[in-house]
C-alpha cells in the first residue's frame, strides 16, 4: 500500500467516537484482562458492536487502532503490516497496545500479531468468522489468546440504550412492571442489533444479512451454488427453535448430499448467524449424528428474513432464552427422552441445569412441559429446574424436584449470572 493513503485511513478511523455509547456487559471482563500477557480476541456477528467496544477500551487503555473491514484497505497484504507499524509510530509515537478490527480479512495476520506478542506488546483483535480465527490461532497463537464472545444487546443493555433504570424493588411495583413488560414485548421482536435499534430501518437488516451471506460465506468459501445457500438460509430461518435434520434439508433443497448441508451450516455458524444445538447423549458418536435444534443470532433478523412471528411467539421466546444462555458462556444441549426439555447446560462432564421455555402454560401443554423438565431433572440428578414463560410465575415441588416458573423478562433482569446458578 501507499504510505500516504494508509495515513489518511488511519487518521480518519481514529476520530473520537463522539456520540454516547452503551457500556457492554463484557466491557469490564475485557478490562480485567488488560494486564495479562494474552492476546484478547473478541468475536461475534457483524455489526454487534465489536468496533465500538474496541474504541471504548482504547479510550481507557490508549493504543493504535485500525479497522480492516474498510474498502480502502482491500489492497492491504501481510507485507504491509511493517509499513503500518512504522506509520502508526510516525503518527502517534511509540505505544504498547494495538487494536485491530476484523483482522481476519488479512491473510497471514496471525504472524504479525505473534511478532507483536513476542515483543511483549498487548494486542486486542476482533473478528466475525470463528473458523478463520480458530484455524489461524491454532496454527500460530495456541495458548497465547483469550477469546471473548460479543452478542447483540441483552435486554439489560437494551434498557440502557433507552435510558430506563430499574431496581429489584421496581420489578414488583405495578406501574414499573407494566412499563418493563411493554419494553420487553418490543425487545422480543426488535432484537439487539445496536444500529437497527437506533434506526428501525429494515433495509439495514437486509444489508447486514447480505454482507454476511456474500462477504463472509459465498466469497470467503468460494461457493459456486449461491442459489442453494440462499434457499438453505430461508428454510433455516423459517425453522428456528425447531429440531432439524441435514437429510430433510437435503431433500427440500434438492442437494446431492447431506454432507453439503452440514458444510453450509458450518459456514453459517462460523459467521455467527445461526447456532446448532445437539441432542445430549452419553455417546459422543450418537450425539454428533443426532438431529440438531436451530437458533438465530438475533430475533429481528429472524423475523425480517421471512419468518411469520405472530403465530410463533413461543419460538421467538425460546430463541431469546437461548441467546441469553450463550451470553453466560453455557455449553448447551437439548434433551429428548420419553418427553422433551429445551435446554440442558453442562459444566465440565456434568449436566448442571435444565430449562424449559413455554410462551404460556395452559391445559393443553402444562403436563407435557412440566414432565419434560422433571424427566430431565431426574435423569441428570438435578434438584431444581426452571420453566420460563411470557408472564406466569409459580413455585412447584414435584417428584422431589423444585420447579420455578418465571417470566422471561424478570429472569433476564432479576438474576445475575451467579443467581442463575441457583437452578442447579
């Protein structure tokens, strides 16, 4: 690259944030790692706020910053990193901290980051493709990094954006409770993509999806069958929070092999657009080959990519609970025995939590939903279980198991990560 052009880009990208930004919940976790020797890697779906987060950290821990997801850097190659290093020093003097956004766009980036790391520099990087990052990290940066995932806004962050304050007490006050519930109804369908929440422009979601589809998947993996990938996404987004099989998708799409479907879903997972949850089985082989449950990175994306949500609010609620469990870094499975349970959470080798999600417990489903949870609790010798609903609250004791029925909105606000361990 030309040095003067690089200077222009660096100066342009390093302008102050300007507008007020929301402090993300992982912000403090990242700052706690500022003095350790590891490379900090922040991953997540495009436009979930990684760049803003990186700039927030930079304001507290000054350093060099460059975002590689910039069309002006399309010619940047690995040999330009030395020029970049020299240009940064020339512009800002010597610093010991480096911030690199969407660095996976540059082939061979890990070699330069390793050189910085070996020189005792602190490096923060972000990326929107887990496969590219993990492959490169495994080759050159094994044991030298800490990976932290950033998801779209949680409900708590959503309320921060709207400048809505709440307390433990206010969740029981009628007026405050009504206000919070109304906002939760909005959040349930608006999701947590920061820019979409500010603009409410549905074209933004479409453009985001197309960027992921084309830049992160079709171009990156050199896919020739664009039509099949687009049809797979449409089929997937109309089946989220449901059990799926690669074979059924193969037949619906007219593809020659279920292996192709598996590969396509791998690309979608790598871009953080979809998540596949396996059925829990003591046999790893059976677990790998079992059907999966499918979830989407954000409810607004799911709804606006072709999903009729009015008849499926229970599925949207389940997707939201799944995303919250992911924010808690849970290893998640679903349970299927005589009955079914939506989520099992494993710590180490042991299943420690069972969670059922149901929009409303009624005469038709109450026994099925409760017994699905109880069966999972007995199977894995867990004392307490949780059923999350839209607006019901009740405590039960059944077959020696304690069951808490709770509204999702209250669970999201009332319980810290530590409190959520109470359901073991």
